[in-house]
C-alpha cells in the first residue's frame, strides 16, 4: 500500500489558491510527514515545508537529516540547515518572495518563531491554515485505516505475549518493558507512546506514570499501550484483576465495559460526536460512578496519538466517513483503583464502524 502524498499536497495547494494565500509555511513535524512522507523529530532544530506562490515546495531540514529527507515525496527542493545557521535568514534568502498573505499553522508556531516571521515579512498578513490541515488529516483513507489496524493487531499480539510473562510481584516497569519488547518482536516500528502500566490504587490515576510498584494479589492492573506501523499509531487500554478481586472491582469493570459497548453503538454517521460521549457517560452516571469519570470519551489518532476529532459532550460536529478515533470510558476510584477500556474505531466509506483493536474485553483475572 502507498499513501497519496501528491494528492494531499495538490489539495492543500488548491485550498491555498482558493483562499488567496500566496505562500505558506508548515512547521508541525507530523503535518510535514502527512504531506510528504518525510518523518523527523527535529527536537530544537528548525524543520519547515515552504509552499510558494505557484505551488513550488521547499523542505528545510536539519543538515543531519539531509540524506534521509531525499525520500520526501512531492517536494521540489531540499535545503539543509547547518547547526548554528539562523534558519529564518536562510529561509528568507532562499525563497525570495514577498507574499501578501502567508499561511501558518497557528497551533504549531512558537512565539519566538512568530516574531521572526513577522520581522522577516513585515508587510504580509498572516492567517491560520491549521484548521484545513487538521480537516484533511481527520478524514482517513482506507489505506491509512489499514495501517492503523495493522498497528492495533501488533499491539493485541504484543499484550497477549507480554501477559504470559506476568507473575505476581512483578513491577510495573518490568511489564511495560516486556510489552515494548513484544511490540518490536511482533513487527511494530516501536511503541506509539510511553507504555503505561499501573497496579493497585495507582490505576486510579487516569494519566499515571509507570513506576516500581509491585503488582499484587487483589489489585487492578491497567495497561495503556499502542504500536507504530508505517507511521500510523494505535492506542488501546485493557484492565485486569490480579487474582479474584472484590465484587466492587467486578462491578466497576462491568460498568466500564458496558459504557464502552454503548459508546461504540452510538457511532453513527451524521450523529453528533457529543452523542458518543453521552452514551458512555449517562450509563456510568446511572451506575453511581459519574463523579469518577473525569475525561472525554475519546480522541482522534493517526500520525499523531492525539488528533481531531475530540469526542466530548460539547462537540456537536457530525460523525463523518473517514474518522478514526478512540473510545475509552473509565472509572477511577481513589483507594480502590481504576478501570479503562479503550478501542480504536474507523468509520469507513460505507458509513460502517470498524473496530480496529481486537484484544478481548471480557473480564480477565491474572
């Protein structure tokens, strides 16, 4: 499978022209990857895709990435930037254009970079192009969804394999490291984000950090993980009980599992995204756990682990074909622990919801 980078660039150029934007600078690394296929973490270095009047494109890359950047698709010119060289000076001299209206990704431009851009093109009007790029990225093709599904399948297999090594008393960090190892053994390019393993009362932290806690009898074990495959990511959470556990733990688990089912069932084209959050939240409220569900029910993902759309109770944008997002209701009770069950969904071109994650959701005791 190959991705239509040329088509994406053509669409963006057409949108710029239609909106009388005669130059644009794309600076978010994941947006550059989406448009050209070139993936890089520049860290503190400058990375930018310049789209000039007439559509000519120039990719400015750190010099150490020059060789790798030759694989960028649909780029007319590559300009390596040596360490220490002022990048805006090089960009200004290389482009030699005086745009009247310049597009920027507002969310991706630091105050420092904004000041430098304003100083370099003092007569230009600056407008945000981030919404259009997000709109493009928010509608996944079949090929993109298949890459995300492959990443999800790798994560499914990696978690199952890692659990065969689990013993009581194992530290959170030990299990997380085994999951990461298995992701690579199963064919993943790496993990999608830092794998989270939380045991006992620490599982009540929705964004807890994996540590040295020894996972013990009677505890919840929450695992939040994902794999990377062909530049696309998966995101899955599963929760287990070590040993028999308590009736309250089982009730919490079954409540979240049903909330997950109801949210997935609510994913229907043209319905508002808010209805998906409400489907899960109303059930958790009915079961008396409403105050223990402190986050939205899901988020988009793809090249980045968090992308539009945001699945919360105030987002009334309609569900449309091509959306790829998570469903992850949770209950987090201090002193007892937390349960989250997270799946990745894709709304295909027929309006059918596909679940990309396949790891079982029935309560499993380890």
